[in-house]
C-alpha cells in the first residue's frame, strides 16, 4: 500500500501523505464522495473532496485507507 493518496485537482495532482491525515470530514458513500482533512508538507491544514466519478483511482485508494483504519 502506498504512503500517499494521489488526487486529481483540476490539472494538478495532490499527493496526500497518509501520515499527515487528520480525519474524514465527511464520507458520503451513497453519493460516492469522500472528504479528507490532512496537513500539507508545510503543516497547513487542508481539505479535499474525492468524487468517485471524477477520480475513481483516488476514491478507491481513500476507501482502502479508510477501511485499513477500522
């Protein structure tokens, strides 16, 4: 399992370090959306929404990570 979740953000990609994960703000699996709170490499708190239909790979990675925390 990778140390990062890579999320498409427009034309850019964000690499979220799982060690800097702060929590799930909202996990709405019925609507296929996962919102993650994390700190970037500079320690700044961030939130990202991952949509299954827009970024299925990141959604699957986030879901696997969520399940590994149980």
